[in-house]
C-alpha cells in the first residue's frame, strides 16, 4: 500500500456531491432528508444521481462510473457522499484507475466498501459512515459521531467485546465482509498487514 495521504476534511461551506453507485434510489424522501441534515451542518450538497435505474442497480455501469468520475475530478467537490448501499460498486472497479486530481473522502458503508478499500490500496483514507438515505434514521449519537469525524474533533473510543484478550495497534479498516472477499485477487485489495478489521 502507498504511504497514506493526509486529506483536508470538508468544512462547512464546502460543496459535497451525492452519487448513487450501488442500488437504485427507491426512497427519495430519505435521500432528501439526508441532504437536509448535511445542509443543516452548513455544507452545500449537490445531488448527481442517475435517474434511470437499471434492474437492481442505480444505473448502467458506464453511467454510474461517469458519476463517480465527475465527482472525483471536480475541484469544487470536497467529498463524495454515497446515496445508498445494495450492490454494484465493485462492478465499477473493473478497469478503473483513480483519476489524478484532488483526493477527497468518499463517505458510505456496506457496498461502498469496494470504493473505500480501493482508495485505501492507493493510500487514500475515507470514512466508513452513514449513507445519505439512512442518515435520518441514525441515532443522534451516530450522527454526532459523523459530524465530529468530518470536523476532525476527537472521537470517543468504540466499545465492544473482543474475541481474544490483549492489545493491538494498527490502521482501522472497516468493511462489509461479503464485498471485501470479492476484492481478493484484484489490485483493489489493500494490504491487510497490521490492520485492525472491523467487519459488518
């Protein structure tokens, strides 16, 4: 893996772009509610979503890949917000090379693992966090953790019950297990050496 890049997180007033790279948008009210929550934090949000679903995908691979490309190379886009999960992100990585330009956070989870891990294989960190269409359903604590993470404020330690005793230190690498296994054998699988996996 390349040496990690230190990214400037988005700040209130920055423009963020919503893209649908996995399943189709079936609940537009949820998307609107998620956008409103980001805007309430002071961000400007632009929705660039393919309006013609293709089966169980938000659009044809070429159209979804083009939306990702537009957001990535846009110098005025500070971060990419994934609309929803489902299936389809890994399909976008076939023959994909991250374009040159200003690296930026991609924010999402579940199916977005394909993009997050592909970026991390290039040394570019992102944020495993709520999707636009699920944001309004998150608890207040979950949303506050997202705002704190984006703002670079200290985060309370995650609590849980470990499988084994002892202490470990390393890069925290969250993932959807199914999506992560589909990256095995591809150039988009980051090195797991020294990583702490957090699997959903």
